[in-house]
């Protein structure tokens, strides 16, 4: 082949490749029909479970079908299962989603039943309008997220006691218990208190280093006047020195008493005529 020339491609080969690719890709209508058949089969199984009184498993099957397709009929069936389980806010949501498709043949056929179900569900609900601050605070009803402030619409809540919680970063979380009557509309104002972050106290000053006093070392014994003084002082700390001293003192006292008595001896007659 000459350099720079355009290679020749047989038109028949191009046509065959295009036909093969077209066969590998399912037609949109066909894929949609297959998905619809799968959803119909799941709905049929869920209806049978509900007839057996197993509403929980029926709801689980219907929710699984939403990953395949979500026709209005499926939303209505989910709502009916939720109604049977007393999940009133969820049933209200899915019933209204289904009724928005009024032109759907299945919705038209079962419109009366769906309207009656919606009235039953609404009899178990009230509305709660939460407003306040800060903006962006998360709103939870019975522990489940229900939106953020400011709310665009009031929240459908089951009648009875509900737990309202608001939380936001750097704010003190607040929880309140509210009593909601069937069909009532309650408005609740909540302002979260900001968490005050106090500055950490400065560390205490480091105490100055204290000099360790030098320990005096006693000089070794030596001769000379200082040594004589020490030896003289040490005599007074000897026990035998004080024993000898006590004996000397005692002897002196005894001698003085004897001398005194000797000079005063006299007879009774002599002493009486001394004048």
C-alpha cells in the first residue's frame, strides 16, 4: 500500500459489524418490558404474602422491586403494605406519589380504593411545622431524619407522642416530646444554644530553680588549739565526769553538815544560862 493512501474497507463488512452490534444491544422497548415483567412477578409474590398475613416480608419484596423499576402501581402496593404495618407517614407519601399518575390505567381502575386508603392514613396523622435557628440544623422525628431548617413544608407525623430532636455542629442538641392529635397541625419554635468554647487557662509559671545548699564537711581531727578545745568540750559529755562531780559535791555537803553540828553541841543547862 502506498504511503498516505486510505485503506479500502469492504462495505459488506461494515454492514455486518453494525448488525451484530445492534443485535447485542436490546431494544429500549424490550428491556422495559422485561423489567415490567420482573416487577409484576414481585408484586404478585408480595400480594400473596400479604394474603398470608406476612406484611413485613411483602414490604421487603416490594421495596426490592424499586431497584428494577418504579411504576405507579408499585408505589401504591408499597403504600398499602405500609398502611397495614401502621407506617402512616410513609404510606401517606407513597399513596400521594401513586395518585399523581392519575392517567395510569391501574391507578384509574383502583382510584376509589386508593382514595379510601389515603383517608384512613390521614386519620392517623398530624402535621408538625418546626422553625427556629440555626439555619441548617438537622430535624429528627423519633430518631429519623426529617429535613433541615428552614423546612419547606410541615412534616407529616403519626398521631400520639412524637420525639422531636434538633442538632447542629457547635450547638447544644435539644429533644422535646410533643403530643399530636389526629388531624392537628402543631407549630414548634426551637432555637439551639451555641456551645461556648472557653479559652484554656494559661499554664502556671515555672518556679525558679532553688539552689541546693552546700553540705558542710567536718574537718578531720588534728592537733593544736582547736583540737584541744574540742577535747575539753567533749569531757562535759562523758558520764564518768558527771558521776565524779556528783560525788565531790555530795562529800562537801556532808562535811559541812558535820562541822555545823559539832559547833552547836551543848547541854541543855549550858545553853539555858548562856546569858
